[in-house]
C-alpha cells in the first residue's frame, strides 16, 4: 500500500494527514523512499510557518551578567582556583586558621609589613606576611595518581582580587616599589622596615584579608601534597600548611619528606626484615628527621624547630617538650672549649705584665706629684 501526505491548517494548527492509495504506476504517486524524503521537508515547512505566528520571546544578553551570576558561573576547579578559595570554610580543617595567621605574622616567621618590601633572597616584591605581589598563574600538575586533590596556583593579581582589593591599587604599589628599589639599597630597605618608617600602603584589615586568602591557598596545596591530609592531627595539618606557605612549589624538592609523609615505600604497612611493622611514633620521627636533615632547617633554625615539632603525634600534650626535642637536634648545646697549656701560660703572662705596667704607671704619677 502507498499513500500521500497533506498539510492542513485546522483551528490555527498545522496537521499532517496521510492518506493511503492503491499501488499505481503513476509517477505522481509517491513511493516509500520519496515519502521518507518528503516528511522532513513537511516538518520544516510547518515549523517555519508556525514560527511566524508565535509571539517573539524576550532574549537576555549574557555578555555582561550580574556579579552574582558571574560568581555562580565560575567552576570550583577553574584555572585560577579563585572560586575554590572563596568557598573555603574554617570547618574544612582541624586547626584554627586565625592561629596560623597569628603565627605567620610573627617576626621569626614571615613578619608583618604594610608596605611593599624586597624579598631578602630574590629581591621580589612582598607585602603583609610575605604575600608575593608579582607571581604569575602557573599550571601545577598532580604527580601522585593516588591523590585526587589538585594544586591551585593563581596569580598574585587573582589572589589580590579574591581578597576584595582593587586591581589598580596593586599596580600602584608595584610602581612605587620599583621606584624605591631603584634608589634604595637592601640595607636602606631593611633599616626602614626595622624602624617602621615605610609609608603604609595597606590597612591592617586589607593585609589580613590577603594573608587569609594566601593561607587558604596553602591549605589546598597541602592537601595536594599529602594524600591523608584529612587524617592528620591539627598540629600536623598546620605544620604542613606552614611549609607550603613558606616554600610554595619548592616543597617538591623535599623528596624524602614527601615520600615519608605519603608512605610511598609502604613502611607503615609492610613488615621490615626483622618482622616488625613501623609504629606511628616511629613513622613521625622519620618524617621529622627528613626535615631536620635539610638545609632549610639549618638556615631557619627557630622557625624550623616550631614547624617540625608539630609533626610529633604527642605535640598536643606537651608542645614545649616537642619543640625542645627538635631544638636539641638542630641546635645542640655547645661544650666549653678546653684551653691548652700554652694558651693558659700566655694569658697568665699577659695578666702579670699588665699588673707590672699598672704599678709602674701609678709609681710615676706619684713621683710627678711629689716633684
């Protein structure tokens, strides 16, 4: 059987009607292949005709969405990671973020300067508690296939805006820093910092917002460095976050430390040759030792003692004892030097000669008075 399609308008609605006809050799009668070809054309015609009768709908432009909509459109894993930092909650970690910020402000850690100043090593501009002002956004791939957490490496400008500060102010601060560096030496800058004579370029509240967003970034990257970050104790989480805050991507050079923290060699699960499995206390002593053997610990002894001690699982019970144990390794007590016989003889000789000289001087003075 074959048939034909008809397009009819009934009550303002286009309707397709199919009517069967008997088989015929008339070329005007449509065969099955021609019916299939005809159907899309009919539908197209119907849609085109109906679209002319439908009322036009208002279309809103998405070229410049409102701020609230723009924030919602930024995915949590966007390139700069700013939205992920803004979504952070203090309950995501076990330690107190304000306590970490207070520690970073200390002069034995990062310090606190409300104007741009040069990094002592690289001469790059810093402000607040060591916030870098000219870092570019970078890709930081996750090398550990067992760690699902990505690294977040936004630029200084992106962190600056995430802290709610105007971009033009950042450029003004950088321009002033470049002018000062061209005139002042490192000693001059250091003297002004110590004497607090630099003109403040940020308020306390603004610098605190910058410090918070930087600390949150360090928390995210600490998770990316440590598979079991959420299972660490509160002091251990704070210690690892401090290391990330101070070193940034340079922490990847601490291969032995990262291997011990993540237990890359499964020493906590597999028995040793003597049949014993590494205990929790032994594991964290190994982690501490990898840091104490580093050049960083020898260069920043006071700061390293504070950070390394926090990896002790008993730190919460007696923080000062944990710090003394680490400091005893980094700064062992110096034994008094034994003076040789020759040194003692020279010292006694100089004392005797000095005494004779003083007596002669006094005797000559008396003579002058008598004359």
